[in-house]
């Protein structure tokens, strides 16, 4: 299989200037619902790109767990690589790729921790195994072996036979977007791109060349 021969024509939709909601969050919701209806696996998976401490970009997938008037919320380990990078430079971008609808959404903006009560509330809804995993994993740090990691989980299980409290190093971040871009694949690589840019209290909408 030659990589150069892999080629897909995008014919599933179009994005006219009048098709979109004036509010990017409402528009995101509509596209998210379309992705769910189209059977996209884990439609809330998004690539989070941060600014590395060495200046190189740094990307990984996390799960969107809430969308509200503030922005996009995800949960992670504050001491992880991404957590340390966000502490040093609280700016990031998110990319959603929904191939079943031939769409991409990117958002970028400023990131802050959510209030602790919010992290507590979400942590309490997680399965016990995930809660224990948050204690057992020094996310992004080297570990000697898989066996050593499993031993740490066993330690956490023994330490918390009942309710598992939220580790202080684990919680949510919310990205407040200043820019949101919708991309709809079209034929001949003449895709539609509409960008919302924050302009004070309102959003300015414009079109970009593909
Ligand atoms: C589908 C998927 C969902 C993921 N969701 C999360 C998540 O919500 N939070 C998280 O911390 N890591 C999540 N991960 C793992 C991250 O991609 C990453 O490996 C981890 O957070 C460590 O990243 P870092 O070392 O850059 O901080 C997910 C990975 C995948 C593939």
C-alpha cells in the first residue's frame, strides 16, 4: 500500500456562511450531535496541543468532559507533562477529527484550572478503578516496569478500601476559546473553513481559503 495513493474525496457536506449558529458553542454542539449520529467512536476525543517547556509543541489526546459558556473542559494529572506545560504557559489548542462527517474543529485559547469543587464532583463519578489509577500513576514520569506500575495500583487499593478521594494533583482544566474553526471537507480539496474570532463580547465570523 503506497501512502501517496491513499486519497479520499470529501462529499458528505458543505458549510455555507448562513448555515452556522452565531454562537460557536451552539455550533459545536450541533456538529458534535452530528458526529454522534454518524457513529463516530469517542467523538469527545480531542488532540490537546500545549507549548512545551523547550518551545516545541506537545500534543496528545484527551477527552472533552464538559462544554459550557466558559469553554472546553478536560481532566488530567496536574503534574503530568501537559499539566506542567500549562502551568508555565496557559495557552493551548484543541483539535477534533470526525472522519465519519468529514469534519474537523479546532479551538485555541487560554487555559485555567476548574474550581476544586468541580474536579471533586467529576472525580466522584469515575469508576473506582480509574479513581485508583489516578493515585497509582505519576503520569508522564518514567516507571521501572509494568510490574512496578501494577504494584502501585495494588498499594492504592489497599490504601483506599472504601471511598477514593480525589488526588490533589488531579483535576480539570477549561480552555476558554478565543478562536474556533470549523472545517468541512469538500471535493477537489476546496474545503469550507469558517472561523469565529472573539471580538470583545461578540464573535466575528470569517471564511478562510482551504
Ligand atoms: C482516546 C484517548 C483518550 C484519552 N483521554 C485522556 C484524558 O481525558 N485525560 C488524560 O490525562 N489523558 C488521556 N489520554 C492519555 C493522553 O493522551 C496522554 O497519554 C496522557 O495524558 C499523558 O500525556 P502527557 O505526558 O503529554 O501529559 C487519552 C488517550 C486517548 C488515546
